[in-house]
């Protein structure tokens, strides 16, 4: 299992948060930062906390093809994350163009467009 | 204004009964590997299947659940239910599968004994990574 938390939580973090995240870690539960890049971020939390995944917010992905700045930000986040040995997930990828731009930038994972509902089989 | 306040109170009251009445559903959004199209991860997303209003999205009720503290109970349920589903999917389809659940900052508040409860649930559900040799 993975828990998704937001940057804001880590920013006001008291030492209690570190302990709670470590408890999850000990149980084999990983941590993911949701909506990365949209909150009040202080990148120092990336070294202070044991984080496994960054999810790039869909606002960066939406205009990827048209907005060079968004592409530059995505590329920079991907490089930074991989150097820190974090996995990156792109949220809100809807077009083939977005997919190929992200793949060229080194992105390996994206969230899907469709959702599945588990079928009860009791 | 008054109408808005009344609607809000009504929703809070209905939210209180929703868990017991099994009105929450979890949808799983796959996370896809760009190169291969493989799905080894999914995100659990909650929806409220309201008996009269139909499906209610989390943006409409999670803030109320956070304000009232109900998010702790709802969050525990999402975690428990996702862990149960993960165990099933791992056994049936894909041993590598991971499910992620959103955890509200409110759930991290001081009073919350997070992990013990959730971790026990997780271990009971048998969805721990260690058991599969990772």
C-alpha cells in the first residue's frame, strides 16, 4: 500500500509526522506526494522525509504541448526526482502528444483516464 | 445564506450515517507504465453513492468530513477496504500490484494513532509487501 499526502502536511510538519511516516514505512507502506508543485513547497522536505513517489499535478500536464514552461517544469521535476531515487507519476495525461512528450522527458508512469470499480465477488 | 447553511447541516447529518449505511464506494484509477502499458499500481478514489442525490464527488463532502473530524473514520474505512481489495487482486491477478490511498492532513493530527490502527488493518488484510518477498 501507498499513502498519498500533500506538500502542505510536510511543511507544517512537527516531529510527530516524521514518526508517523516511519511507522508506515516499517509496515511496508510507501509515501507519495500528491499534486506535487502546486502547494507551498519547500524542497528540503524531500530529503527530510522518506518519500517514494511524486505525482506531478495535472495543471502542469494539461498544457504540456502548448506551453514550453510547463514542459520545462515537468522535465526538471523528472530529473530531480530520479536523481533523488523517487518515482514520478504524471496526473491527467489525456492525449498521445502529452504521453510522448512525457516519455521523451523520461517519465515512466502516468495515472489512467478511466476508473475501475471493483466487482464484489462474495 | 440561510438556505446554504441548512443544506450544509443536512449534508453533515447524512454524512454521519453514510458509513454505517454502506453508501461509500471506492473506484480504482489505474497508474500505467508509459513504455509497456502495464498496470502495477492504482489509486483508490472515494465516491458517495447518495440514495437521493446519486454519486457525490469527494470535493463536495471531504471538506465537511474534515471539518467535523469524520474524515478519520472514513479514511480508516478507505484504507481497510483498499487493503482488502489489494489482497484479493494480488492473489487473483498481479502479485506486484500496489494501491495508493489519500490521507488527509486531519488524519495526521495529534489525536490520531495513525499507523497502529491502519498498519494492523493492513497486516490483517495480508497485503504487506514483506509477505511477497519484496
